[in-house]
């Protein structure tokens, strides 16, 4: 049925109308190809952006992890230094007491 309808439409059209229709369809195809190329470029840029941001996020996560480890060591070192300070304060007090008396 569709081919009969198309054939009837084609038969009813003059040759000039057919040429114009073909030219119009070609122009639409070119427009769609241009739009497709633009969209492909946009998609490519977006993929590159996502890849870059993902890489940056991973680098930040790695840096954060290293900083957390550094913080743990620094906290342990601080506790050790505080314990040493308490011992030294005790030694100082003993030395002062001995010196006085």
C-alpha cells in the first residue's frame, strides 16, 4: 500500500518538483550530518572533560589518603612528645628540689 501511495505521488509530481524534492532532501541530509558532527564533537569534549575530572578526583583522593596517613603519624608523634615533656617536667622538678635542698 505504501509503495502504491509513493508511486502515485511520484507519478503526480513533475520532473522539476522531483528534482526540487531531491535537492531539499539532500540539503536536509547535509544539515543532519552537520548536526551529527557537532553533537559528536560535543560528546567527545564531554567525555574528555569527564575523564579529566575523574583523573583529578582520583588524584585528590590519593592525596587525601596520604595526608590522612601523615596526620595519623603526626598525632602519634605529638602524643609521644607530650609524654616526653611530662617526663622532662618531672625530671626538672626533681632537679629543682634537689638543688634547693
